[in-house]
């Protein structure tokens, strides 16, 4: 392919069936092997089956590319499958295993937060608050109470190991965080949060 023409010939080829011989001819030009492989893949994806093709089995290979939402749906299905797998894994773990996993996770998050500036932390907090708000909107009162009880039970062992000074420092930090959060909220958001 003459490099002066850039990608324009590729766009024209993508509008019709690209014969295998054409792809081979393009690949035989002086292109880098990685570029050749990428172009070959893209040209094949852009191709559509010829009208005379009657075999349904042959047409199936194109269905993934005829519908642009198919890759998105596949990604969503993978996420749902992974979430279900993690949920089943957590159900089979004992309390000690869960706590052992939480400690390195918490340490990793702490190190990550230390490298973030205030703006990035505020963005992260806002995103987490919004995610939790949407999650709570889908829960009924019984589920909310069960979640609160589970959180309180999870935090109880930590509090038992803390002395009064540490508890006071934790409360002060939480109060400061909530104060900053409230300053950015309007009256409607504050009332909505009070319900929870």
C-alpha cells in the first residue's frame, strides 16, 4: 500500500467485501509485521458476507460484528459472571479468611490514598457516595437494617482493640469528612441522607 494515501483506501475497502487476495496483496507491501497483522484483522472484521452466501453457519461468524452492542453485552455478561463467582467464593470463606484478605486490601488502598491529592480524593469520595446512594435506593428498609447490623458487627472487633485516644481520633476524622461532604451537598441531598 502506498503510504501517501494513509487510511483512506482502508475506509473504502471496509464498505464492501474484501477478498482474501486483496488482503494478501496489502499485506505483501512494505509494512511493519505488527501493522500488517492489525490491518489484516481489521479488514476481516469490516468485511460482510457476500449476498450469494446461503450457509447460515458461515453467516454466524459475522453476527458479532453486525451488531455493535454485542461486545458490550458480552462485557456485561462477563462482569456479572465474575461478580457471581466472587460472591460464591466469599460465602465459602470463613471469618478469619475474610479478615486476612481485608488487611492487605486495606493496606493497598491506604498506600494508594497517600499518593493522591485532595482533589482526587474528593472525586473518589463523591463517586463512592453516588454508588452507595444508588445501591441504597434499590434496597428496602429490612435490607438496610441488615446491612447496618453487618457493618457494626464487622467494625466491633476493631473498636475493641482501640483505646479511647484512637476512638476519639477516628470520630474526629469521620466528623471532619462528613462536614466537608455536607458543605458540598444541597438541602435535598442532606434530607435524603438523613433517611438512611
